[in-house]
C-alpha cells in the first residue's frame, strides 16, 4: 500500500512524503502537492491513502473511493447525529484548485470549484469528528477577495440610489401631466405606458406622502 503525507516545508513549498522522512516530491503550492499525492496513491498497487496536515500534523487521513474523487476517513467509531455545529473554513485559489483549511481541526482539503468547497469540508469534518454530516454547518470565507466584495457592494448601493432617483423623476413627470388635466389613459399614451401603470405610480406617490 502506497501511503503519502502532504506537509509544509519549513523553507517554503510543500513536500509529499512516504512512510519515512524523505520527500518523494516537492511542489510550490499545497494544491499541487495534494494533487501529486492523489496521483501517486491512485497509480500505486494495492490502493493506499494520503494524509493532509496543514502544518505537518497529518491529522486527516484520505483514502481512495474510486474515480477522481477521494473521501476522508478515520479508523474506528461510527458517525453520530448531534446538534448543529458550525465550522469556519477559509479558502483560496492555488493553480487549478481551491484549497481550504478548517482551522478548528488544523486540517486542509481541496475542491475543483467554490461550489464544492462546503460539501468537501463537511465530509472531512464528519469523518474527523465522527458526527453525522447533516449536523454540520460551515462558514466559508474566500481569502484575498475583500476588495472585490467591497467594490461590488458599493456598486450595488450606487445602482440602488440611481434607480431611486430615476423612479422619483418618472413620478414627477406623471404627476406633472396629471396636474395639467390629462387623464390616466392620455398620460399613458404620451409616455408609452399603460393607464394601469399611471395609476400605480400615482398610488406609489400617495403612499410615499
């Protein structure tokens, strides 16, 4: 059986190690190391497993489950259903992978896209803590995206303000025409809207007052 462990190298980068201390591969990123360990295990004879430890602790054991997908397992015990627990998960992009860390367990994992991170993390937590996967919630934080999120929220606020201003101008136009004696039907024909919409705008103005 080919056992591999992914650990952080003190001088930088990540090592894929076998049963001894000697590294069988070295990569710049954790995602590359995990991918390399998976391929070594998958191509080895008699199956195998690899351990992923954020700081070399090697606390989570990952075993093949066929195909491209691996699952996390822990020897002994049976998962039990408990009250909901929430775990913080931080994730960042490394190459073609999203690599995430579960700080409470000092354990790491990876997913091909952000949509898979929560489920992958819950699977690891379930196996490590021996609790039912349905009893687990995760709070996912994407690293290095704070600026993008702030700008997006500012754009949303600016759009909402612009829409509110445009709506107010439209109400003013409708009320101006109505104050000149135009019927709702005539006002709608002038503006290219239905008379029902004219009545709606008048009601909105009245409700706002």
